[in-house]
């Protein structure tokens, strides 16, 4: 069974750096054709093949991406939430996934 994931992107905070697009091994993300209120093209999920690997959230300098992974009960649970990027970065990764879901 393939691991299914998805992401939620705060499009109004995204500054369009494209790091998440480059970091996504599944090519699930692209930059939008539209712009947000700050005038930036923002990242969007364009394919339903996300595995919830968390690469996008880890490279996002503004911590605007939350990654979810489907559980056995078919509910989506957050596996990577990055907060407080003003000074320190705190990364929370689901400990039940080997290596936290990160390829090493």
C-alpha cells in the first residue's frame, strides 16, 4: 500500500521562492499562475501523488507548509509542522515513521 499524503500551504504568506517545488521528489508542487496579496506566485499542490515525505516543509524558509499523511483509519494527520521561524525553527515529525519519513 502506497503512503498517501497532502500539504496545506498558507498561500497569503508564501513568497514564491520555489524551494518546495525543487525539493518535492514526486513533482507534486508547482508555482501558481495567480498571485497572492503580497504579489507573489505561490506554491500549490497539483498532483494527487504526495507521499507526505515532508521535504517541502523542511526547506520552506517561511514555514507556510503543513504536511499531512493518511493514517490506517483513512484520516489525515499532520506529520510536519514547522513554527517560529523568526528566531528558532521547531520541526515536529511523526515518530512512528522510520527516520521521520526523511530519506537518509
